[in-house]
């Protein structure tokens, strides 16, 4: 009888632990998804800034050439 009770408690404990770990995993997956979305947004912003800096550098070179030719 005691062995059956201990076995039943072990099964219940394993189910509880499995449930808690599964919930943490789902929360962690959701958090990672949000982090990846934020990183994608940051990468897009950096690409935009990089393109603008390239345009400014090109304009600056052309402007310098204009002054040198005068």
C-alpha cells in the first residue's frame, strides 16, 4: 500500500514538474520571439542609417570635388 502511494505521489510530482517546465518553455519561446522581432527592427534601422551615411559620404566627396575644381 505504501509503495502505491509513493508511486502515485511520484507520478503527480513528475506531472507537476513537467507542466511547470512546459510553461517556462512556452514563456521563454515567446520572449525569444519578441527579442528577435526587436533585433530585426534594430537591424532594419541600422541598414537605413547605413544607407543614409553612404549618401552623405557620396555628397561630401562630390562637394569636395566641386571646391577643388574652383
